[in-house]
C-alpha cells in the first residue's frame, strides 16, 4: 500500500529528499506526475484513468507535507523499507489503508514512473 503523511507532521523536511519517486511535496505546493519522472504528455494512470503528466495539480494539503499516491511505491525496487518512514522524527509516514497494493503492483508503478 502507499504511504501517507498524517496531520502529526511537523513539516521538518526530512522526508522530501529521501523519496526516489518525487512523490512527496511541501504543503500548498502544486505537483505533476512528470516531476522528476520519465512521464510526459497523456499517460494512463495505475488506477486506469488518464492524465496529462505535465499538468500542474492542486496541492493535496495546505498545512502538511503530502504524498501523491500514484507516485508512491513504498520505495520498492530502491530500498528495503519506505525511506520517508525511516527518517521521520515523529512517525507520521504510515501505510495508507485506503490504497492497498501488492509488491508486484508497486514495482509496476516504479517501472511506469521511470520508463523501465
């Protein structure tokens, strides 16, 4: 399953540089699927929909750092554990029960993001 950041986040900035998929954003920041990925133009999302990878999307939180679910792979294929969770000083990077995925799905998402 993807990781989410809870409202216990202290906005310390420890997690953002650890994410190999650039799935973590600062509060009130617009984001795009193409940010530091191989995605560009119209793409089919892991959930089956379509999106413009280059289009800027509304922030998912204006108070706390946030993780874009479609870009989170729990660091599968990069590390043994989610790096955001391992560096978070307040343990607010937790599994997102609303977005359960198998290891195979997470590795597929990694390949999709990085053009593998």
